[in-house]
């Protein structure tokens, strides 16, 4: 037989039920509001990043257009081999950009395209600076990101880079060659670190090899890009041409053995240094 309750008890239970229901509704509403705030914040942050990305894209695109026009109008045709390499790199980027629809379907594709366009713009800008013999003072702060990257590879590589930077002194009559010797070794060793011979051969036993049986540089680049699912031919070719472009700088360095800081101004040497630093960061970013 059901237990009898008084009207007062019934009213009390109803109030308790109503109170509990109200608490549940309030808790739910608070959670909904919190969720909406978080979604709104996430959307705002995403839109902010999209705007930043689009701004960078426009800036890089405009830099490429501006610097390419300067190169085409340049009459002296100085540093012919580097000029040819710079044009080849730009053409390689055009080929890469034609595969944009393929790249954006990859999680890392849009970033890779953005970083690659930046390298292309850097190359064009540097050629024009060298060709025009710009004597303006250029102060470049110590790049801690590069120091951290090299320190994570090896202390020896870090010390080599610090030695290269130390040589860029206006009192050093042979600054170009000194910087070249150390910087080239650092750049090559970083690529080797990111794609060791044995690892590449294990991953791609049928890869293209040198006469000594080691994987070629292009095979190493393929291995690096394969890890991110970006090993399409246009991407491999662009990265390879970008490496060639930076290495071509070191050939120019070796020619600068006379006069104040070699044949280059400190401003030019500093700009070349920045090109190499950005190239080091690029290798790190696409191989992470």
C-alpha cells in the first residue's frame, strides 16, 4: 500500500523537484554559454590566423612580382650564374604553385607553399641587392631560431655557425671567404642530419645514387618531403633548386677575396647571411 504523505510534504517535494530542475537548466545554460564563448573565441582566433596568412601571402606575392620586374629590367647582368639560378628557382615555384589544388588537400601543403614562396621572394630580392651594389647599412640581429636549430643538431655545427657570423666584420678583409667556408658546411650538414644516408637508403632502396653509392641530394629531399606526404615532383624540384640557389651564393663568395670585406659591402654580406639563415629555417620547417 502506497505511503501516505501530507499536502505540505507533497508541496515540499514539488519545490525540491522544481529547484533541482532549475539547477539543471541553469547548469545546462552555463555550459551552453561557455561552449558558445569558446567557439566564438576559436572562430575569432582562426579568422585572425587566416587574415595573417592571407596578408603574408599578398606580401610575398607582391615581393615576387616587384623583385622579378627589377631582375628583368636589370641591365648589367652581374653574377650571371646566380641570376640564372634565381630565375630557375622562380620558374620552379611557378610549377609548384600550379599544383596548389593538390597541395591544399595535404595538412602541410598550404604551409609548404607559403614557405616556398617566401624562399623564392628572398632569392629574387637578394639578387637585386647584389646586382645593384646597395651600400645601405643593414643591421641584422642574432637569429635565435637558427641558433636553436643548430644547437639541437650538434654543438660543433652551432660553433661553426657562430664562427661564420664572427667573420662578418668590416675589419676582416677576407670576410666573404671566411663566412663561405663555415656557412656552406653548416648548410650541407643540416641537410645530411635531416636525411642520413643509411636512413634514406633503407626507406628508398631504389633511389637515385651517386657514383659512390650514397643517395643524391634530390633523393634526400624526396625522403624529407615523403615524411609529410609532400613528395610530388614539383615540390622535390623546388626544394632542390632552392638548395642549389643557396649553394651558388657560396661560389660567388669564393670570388670575393679582395678589398673591403672581399668584393662585397657589409650590407651585402649581411643580406646574404639572412638568405642562408632563412634557408636553414626552411629546411628545418619542411622536415619537422
